[in-house]
C-alpha cells in the first residue's frame, strides 16, 4: 500500500517507481494506492494498481476495526 494525498499519481504511474520496484522485488502482483479523490483500476509493469480516495480507505479501516469480532485492542 502507498498512501498519497494527490490525484496526480493516477495518471503518472512512473512517479511511483519506488513502489513499482518494491512490488517487483517482493513479487507482488497488486497494490493499493490512496488518492485525494479518484477511484481507478489500471495495470502497468505487470502490477494491478487500485487507486482509492484516502477518505474512503480510512472510513473502511475504522469501520472494520469497530465492527470486528475481536475487539481486544479496544479495551
């Protein structure tokens, strides 16, 4: 996962060269990248990129934490 607060990476995947190198080195086939406001799925360098607005991702993480069956962390 790569956290970004910009939409520019959705159109300029080459700017994510560090992430691309990490994926290749670790044989990862897909990666999640947060954006400011765009949702996009694309493929480049044999990697599936999923762009999701950071606000939606944060909401999902919070929801899953609160509604998980194991809430030991919350006590």
